[in-house]
C-alpha cells in the first residue's frame, strides 16, 4: 500500500510540473506613453524622462522601445520643453524642465504620422511627517507594520498616491487615498509585510495627483490585484488614460500624462 501511495504521489507531482502554452491572439502593437513628471521636494526638477514603448505578445521577453518620435511639453506661457531621445533606448530626456506648482502643461508626442496630446496640472504633495512602527499586528500579534503620517493640504480636495519599495517584493507596492472626510487633518497610510524584521530598510514615496489620475490608477491597481474579490474579481481589460490621438482617434495610445510634486522618506525597522 505504501509503494502504491508513493507511485501515485510521484505521478501527481510530475503532472503539476507540465508546462502548458496557451495559443493567444496578439493584437496589433499600440503605442504606450509613460509620461510621469515627478518633482521631488528640495530638487530643481529640471531633469525629466518620458518613455515610449509598444505593446507586444504575452510570451515575448522584451518590450519594444520606440525611437524616432518627437516629444514636447508646453506650459501655459507657451514655453516649450523638448525631450530628446537617448539613442535607441525609447527614453526621451529633458534637462531644462521648469516645474511650477498648479501650472498647466500639455504633452505632445508625434510618431509615425500620428499626433498624441494630453494636458494636466502639476499638483503639490505634503511632506511626510514621520513613520510610526507597530509590533503587534497580525493574527498572533507578532507582525510589524509601519504607519506613515502627513498633514493634508487644507481647504481643497486632494488625491494621493503612495509607493513602497523594498527587497521584500519584486515590484513596488501602491496605495491610493483622498481627503474627502479628513480635509486639513493629519492623514496616514499603512504598510505591513509578514517578512518585516529588524534592520530591514523600506523606502516611501508620496505623490499629489489629480482626481482623474486617482481614478485611473485605482482601476489599474484593482485590476492587477483582483480588487480582493476572490471569484468576483475585476476582469482584466485595457485602462484608457488621458492621452488622445488627434490624428486617428481610434488609434489611441495607452499610458497617462501626469505631473506631481513628490515627497520621499525611508525607514529602518527597529
């Protein structure tokens, strides 16, 4: 009987290791514009990068980079900031950008005879006040959590995006929140991980974003995480940003043109 159990177990484990390649239909490549202008507090913000790629097949190991485009950002005074590609990288760099809080900017990308535009305002973000450590979280009250505090900007509706970087995760973690019921008060966002231990260093970034971007990134995060709804999770789909193809409307680009001030902080677990 013991021999039969071992044989059956080996068969089951061997079956689980079989790789199944699904024959997927690949849509025509679509331009992807990663145009995130981030002005870190205490810096000039003059160096900014916009990345252009295209969509590709699910099984393709490389994301195609887009070269030969013309990329500009213009402010409300019609000052034009040119973004020039670092050869063959798909990264378009500007070294003389001038960020101004609450200023309106317009992005224009010209590629393959198509003109793409988007407009957005550069929004402020509060300074991170401090980080509080809690050591009694989890079911057994033995997990560590971090509470990041900041003072909300008073007398206006604000939307925030938070990013956490550490070697505990292969990719950054994101959260979003708004001040609908906490205007002008001290607000917080929380981070915890089952593997947080003493001397582990965690990096935090806080962004002030527009309502439209808040709604956009909310859809992105919920789709990628399944909205925590188990079998009723969000169905993966394309999420359209604020970039419009002025030449051929249906040939839209993916991505978002976003500008914001950012605050950074790091914390070493005690």
